[in-house]
C-alpha cells in the first residue's frame, strides 16, 4: 500500500514564476553569457548557437522589463548598445553556477548525426618471415 500524504503539497507561486521566467528557451543562455561580461547584441548572438535576432531581441526586452538586465546606449559614432546584468540579474550567479555544475556531472552531449565516435582500430604490423 502506498503512503498518501495527508495534504497536497503546494507549489510556491514565486518559485513557479521565477522558473517560468528563467526557464524560457534562450534566457538561461543569455544570463550565462552576461555573467561573464557586458555584451553588445551581436556578441550575444554569436555566443549563443542557433538563436535568431528576433528571439534574442524579444528575450532581452523581457529581461529588461523584469529588471534582470540593463540596456545602455553608448553615444559613439556609430551608436552602440550594450547589455549587462543588474544587481538582480547578478544574483542569479549562484543558481546558474549550480546548474552548470549539475550539467557537467549529469548531462551528456549528443554527437552530431553521422559523426558517431568509432572505436579505435588496432593496427598490426605484418610479420616478416
């Protein structure tokens, strides 16, 4: 017989909102890169494989609205826009580092199709009689 809890566990609303925000596709990658240094749009795009300009700009806008990143316009010629984490965003360093450590321990990377690793062949020299 299974033990049934006396009450249904409740989901913390703040945890749920935070995990939905940070768990959106590409958001963790953006925060991960910005933890290393402030970046321009093109630098972020180049650092995150397969992200589109549209998706990157949308995620940056959402993170800015949430107060996780700040957008700074540098009045040079040409004008530059840089993105950096706010204090609130930098507070994500510990969870991101914990996820990184967990990933290095438990996540295996797929090998690209058709590039499966083959066992090393043992070459033997022909014996000369």
